[in-house]
């Protein structure tokens, strides 16, 4: 994607809406209730993977009524256009000692599975009370390493998607819905 683009070109690449704003809202409300209902007196630490999961994190944490803290990690998966190259680097780590928390990793999408495989291994080694993964989107057909989230709100086909935190060349994160990206 060459930047900047005209508004017309920007809009032209939003091929079709896959998950609407209303569908996302309803699913997150239910997930927030489920997490709150599982509260056992020990706090949750929600760990969001930047940048893609920032919108999901903001909405999910506001649907949780039990005590919880939030933290951010940044992972960079290198992309050649819209295809992952397989390299994952943790560029920002959390500061908390997680041994007294139920940790929930909040992710935007699971594609090849490599990012979460690495992040889960890293956090597990720090002995949290429990460790779960919730993802907004799952593309199981693209998996290259064996990885399954504890909860995936939407399972989508093998399309490159944008919006609700997810980008293409850093654009489109601000769309309030999930859309399929058009290459042409
Ligand atoms: P994985 O390591 O291949 O599972 O990829 C995970 C990361 O790649 C996600 O957290 C996203 O940031 C990015 N990603 C994967 N698929 C898409 C997509 O369809 N649109 C935008 N970003 C994506
Ligand atoms: Mg991500």
C-alpha cells in the first residue's frame, strides 16, 4: 500500500463488511459477563497485544465487572504485504509480577498462530495462577503451528481483514467493524 491515499481509494479497498459493529458489541458483552462470572476472589490481569488488540481490549475491559487490571505487550509479526513472514519479536513487555493473577491474553486475530505460541510460552514460564487466551477473530484455516484459543468470538474464512484495531499498512484500525480488504 502506497501512502497517502485519497479518501476515494481508502474507501474502495473496504471490500465488504464481515462482522458488524452490533455483532461485535453483543459478542463482547457476553464474553465480559462470562469472565466476570468466573471471578474467584483473585484478580484478573488482561494482557493485550498491541497494536491490533487495543480496540478489543478497550471494549472488553468495560464489560468486565470483577476486579481486573490491564497491561500491554507489543509483538511484531513481520509482513510482506498481507502475508506473514513468520518472524515474531516481543518489542514491549509487561511490568507486573503475574504470579498472583489469572492472566487473560486479549488478542485481535489468530492467523498462523506463531505470535500467541510465543507470547503464551513467555507468560506461562512466569507462573500465573491461570492463563487463558481470548481472541476476537480466528482464521483456523491459516494455522501453521498448533494453537487454539480458549475463546474465539468469531471464526472467519481465509481473507485479509481490516478494522476494529486491525490494519493494513497502519491504516483502517479506526473502522468500527471488521471488513475484508481488497488488494485492487
Ligand atoms: P500470527 O502470528 O500469524 O497468528 O498473526 C498474528 C498477528 O498478525 C495478529 O495479531 C495481527 O496483528 C496480524 N494479522 C493476522 N491476520 C491479519 C489480518 O487478516 N489482518 C490484519 N492483521 C492480521
Ligand atoms: Mg495482533
